[in-house]
């Protein structure tokens, strides 16, 4: 619990001015056995890191069967965050996602993933990509201890993430100011010990239930501050309706959301969507790999006018079914169909399939754009193969909403659809169709040529700035 804890002579003004200011982590008296619901020797428990070309993924599998995971794109403030519950069943990791944002809305909320390997310091997840997704164990990762994460999970997903309980007791959790957690550990017999200001002034007290009401009271050992909390059960959750420190009420505390009861978490494997089949993944990466040309038909809506144009692009894609990595170079050839292949602009996209997130994570670099575009690609249909794309938060201008979808057709060609709304109004509509290019050159040779042209153009642009 958070509350003002100052010497008696000063507490009145402090309570009136700022209300609750420091965390009270209530740690109960409890003798006897260790936590009955703790996983029995699970090798997954801990913090894991997967490194990739575009950024790192971190997962915290907690003892209380919560997980929090984040992919952070390198050199950016953009992150893909998800949280929920986990379990192990017959060599499978089962994830029950509780929050993950719009970017993951088309990924099944309950999924199972093969645990290919787990040791003290190494973890491999997934049958696809073929060599799995390898993680190494970390002692700690500050992001998981940051109050910013607590606020993000609550503001985006309405998840109040509890701290990992230290002891076995009835536990309730809430927030003050969206980022500071309040924990109530209620011990058998009605006694508890708490600490305030990092344990500098321990609190001793008691709790009592009467019908729908819960009353907690106590006195801090050093400053002798009398604390009173009164809560009422409403819709299955306790809501604080009175908080007093030395008789002074705090209105700040009353704005906290209802307390969530922290219960034993058990995730079954029932109805969990399995990971992608190896056969399908090979087919997908076979389709992705190649050399193609695309025609884009664009419509731009500007100041009541409609501008239409066609644009031509040439792409080379190499998708590695073993690592899951995908490399793309795209040449913009302009508006003339007869272009001799000279690039007016070149982009480079790197990415990989994430077994944990069940999606492709990408980074697109445009020589003539300062900010990279960060993408999340989710397969929404296997026949025809359909992928819907989302932009990572912070990588797209504020006020822009986009929809992008690509479809692989039976004849080997592919189509895409793109719509961009700016400040709620349709700004751009685009559709494209791509077809493969026959060439005597190997794909690796074509890829090297595109890469060399990209690096040369990037160097020229750098000199001109």
C-alpha cells in the first residue's frame, strides 16, 4: 500500500498535499510450508533473451504462472508487449494471452509451442523456424521491474500485474496513479507485518472481514503513524472507500481501481491453437523467396481532390526456413512501365518469424526516410496464404491508421491492399499485383546486386546531407 509516512507533527499537511507517496509491501506472518502452488522445478522459470538482427525479445516466466514478454526494436523506443498466464503440458508451452494490443489481435489468444530444449541457461522454442527460436537466460532485466511496465499493462490492457508473492496468503492487488502497485497479503488469523519507505518504518496491524467489508488497521513502528483502510466488496472485488493516516483522509487513495484477487493460476491445454506446421512453414518460405515485379495503383485524397497514379517496384526476397530470417530489397522504378531497372529509391527490410509471438517482426529502412518502419505480420489464412500487417507503436506518425494485407494466389502471383487514414479521414488507397521475374542469375547474385545498389545509394544520400 502507498501512503504518506512522516513524523506525526508533519503528517497532516503532507496527507492533504500529496496523499499517498510510498509503497507498503505487506508481508504476512506465516509459519509452515512453502507456497503450495509453486511450479515443481520448472526449467522455464526465469528471464530469457532472444537476440535477432532487428532487436531482442525478452520473456519473464514467473513462479506464479504469469508471463510478461517484450520485443524491443534496436535503437528505438518501440516495443511489442504482451502478458498473460503460462503452463507446461507434455513438452509444450501453453500461453494464455490476456493483453497484447491491436498488433496481436489476429493471433490466437491461447496457443501451444513446442519446448525443443531447456537447460539451466538455454531455451529453444518452436518447431518453426526449423532450428527453433533460441534464448539465453539472464539474471535480471530492468524493464520487468520498471513502473513504466506496470502503467503500460494497465493503461493499454487493463491488466494489474501483481508482484510475485513471497508467501502463501490471500492476496489482493491494485494501483495508485496507474503505475504504483498496492498489495494486500491477508494472513490466517488476521495478522500482518508491512513495511513503508523501503522497510525503514515497519507497520504492524491486523485485518478483519465482516460481510462485504474488509478493514485493515495498524501503526508504523518508528513514526507511530496510525493507518486505517476500509474496503467494500463490489462485483467480486474490494474497493477502497476510506484511507486515513493519523485520522487524516486521503482522497488520492480512493481513486485507485478495485483490488484484483491474485488467485492460483492453472492453464489447461484445451483449445490451445497449435503452432504452424513444418510443411506449411516450408511452403510459406518457398513462396516468399524469389525475384518479382509489382504494379501499384495508388489513390491519394487531398483537399477534396483525388489523385491517381501507377508505380512500379522490383523486389528480391530471401527467406531462410531454418533461422526464420527474411531479407528483402525493393527498388522503386517510378511511374513508367518501360523503366530499364534503374532505381529511383531502394528500401531494405529485415525480419524473422517469432515462434513466441506467432508473428513476423520486421524493420524497413528507406534511404529517403529518417525513421524506420517497424512491422508485425500475422498470418490470418493459410489458403490462400494471407498476412495482415501492423505497425509497431511509435514507428508511424501520430493520427495515422493503416490497414495492409497481402495474399498469395494459386497462380504464384500475389496481391496487396493498403489503406491509410490520417486524422480519421481516408488519405491513401493502394492495391498491387506482383509476378515473378525469370532470370538466368541465381537469387543470391541478384540479392548481392540489390544490396550493393542500396549501399551505394545510401552513401550518396549521406554525402548530400
